[in-house]
């Protein structure tokens, strides 16, 4: 996927149902701006107008307009991609997720004793 991400200008996720897609995290790690639907865990990861653009699910016109908006302003799109990478590094790296799960288990274990 790295070669594809390197060749991409953005990631578009038109899901109707979703958790937190790995492709979304990979795109953010690669500094790509995102256009995605507001479903599942996506709004938890993508900050609208900061790291990407969120649109209602099932609205192809809104999705298309957001993609056009992104490509009409490459400077803004690049800034969104950079902010997305910073957010990924701050909140969604594997190392951080492992530390958080470990802390949760330790807390639950200590409460059990």
C-alpha cells in the first residue's frame, strides 16, 4: 500500500458503515488529506476542516463537492495532510495504542485485587 499512498494526492472513504479503517490511519501517517463520510469511528479520527473533510453518508454530491474543494486548494489540502500526520503521531500509532491497552489492563487488574 505504501507505493499507492506515495502516488496519491488524497484518500476518499465513501463508507456507509465503518469502524476506524486502517487505510485511513495509513493515509494520515503518509500526510494525505482525507475526504470521508461521517460514520462509525471516522469522525473520531478525522477533524473536519483540519485534517480532512467529512460529509454525510449516502450523499454523493457532498462527497464530490468535498473532493473538488480539496483539489481546488492544494495548499490547504497539503496543510490538512500535515495536520493529519501530526494527529496520527499524537493519537494513533501502534505504540501508543499498545501502551493504552496495557494501562487499561493494569488498571482493571489492580481493581480486581
